[in-house]
C-alpha cells in the first residue's frame, strides 16, 4: 500500500515536470491541483489519527477494569496486522479500533447508542469526511459481544478485522488477566462451584447477569470466541489462545480440588 503511494507520487511528479517543460500549463495546473489535494488529504489523515490517539489515551489512562489504554493500543496493533493480511482499509481500521470502546454500552446502563454518538461527535469535530464517519461509527456500534446467543454480524471487512482484534484481546494469557482484573473491579468472586454458567440468549440477559463468577465468564464468553472470529487470520490466532485458556482452566480446577 505504501509502495503504491510512493509510486503514484513519483509518477505524478515526472508527469508534472514533463508538462512544465513542454509549457502545457493547462494540464500542468489540473494535475498539480490533484497532487496538492492528495498531499493535503494524507496530512489530514495523519493529523486525525494523531489527535484521536491523544483523545482516547486521555480518556482511558488509569482505567482499572481491563478496558484501559493498553487494551486499545493492543487492539489497534492487532487490527492493523489483520487489516494488512485481509486487505482492509488501514485508515478506517485504525480509527475504528481507537474509538471502539470510547463509550462502552456495558458502562452506560446498556445504552448501545452512546458509543457511536460519541465517536461521531469527535470525528465531525475534526472534519473527517461523512462516508468515513458513517463507516467508523457503524463499526463502533456493532463491535461488542452481547451474549452467547446474540449474533453481532459485521458488514465490512474493516468491521470484521476490528471485531476480531477486540475479541482476540479477550482470549489467551491477556484475556485471562483482563477477566480477573474486570471481576476484581466489580467485586465478582473468582469461582463458586454452586453457580453454573449460563448461555445468554439476549443482550439484556447478558448485561443484567449479575454476579456470576470470573470462572463462569470463561464459559459464558471467552471459550465461545474462537468460533465467532470473522477472518481466517484471526481464526488461526484464536486457536492457540483458546488452547491456552483450556489448559489454564484444567490446572485451575485441579488445584481447586487439591489434586495438583
Ligand atoms: Ni475493546
């Protein structure tokens, strides 16, 4: 992708020089304007990403429930790796990954509108073009997990990539750490063998599940994520993270019973 841009720039500079040397100023002026617009566009995209990074970092720094700035940073990095392999638009993916948890419905009384609304206000304040704003906000609106039986389909490859990255970060060693951190922040018990896990068929039921246990959360969400990946690249990565969680739970239950 970067190679394409460099190639495009070099070619257009040569064409500009040619038309300048032949004094074909009409063509020169038209091409020159295209070149300038493209340069301004690239600069604007860079500035939007940089300001969004600062804005999100400011909002999330010091968050202790497993949804901190470093979660956002990991999702951005992972999403960009997936975007490259899945040929998704890097700009849309990075913006959506940065903004995906900007106002999570779980922390706003189940209001699913607040995330996309906050993202829209922010992007419009930076004069991002309307189709990009719509695309990013649509991803932000549909990215979250809402229960075992609640489908959360993504319309575009960019959305699929961001959702996969967010879900991969809930799996494996990082996922285990985040789940316990989140449980701690909510005062949820680590494990209670008397309470069985539940598979929630509606978003409301999932949201209002109350204090189950951290271990139950593995069965209600984390162990189900492997089969809900959108892209082939993420499916492969999910396998390894899934196996690690299975291993962890096996050890946990053995220790619980005093068998290991
Ligand atoms: Ni997230």
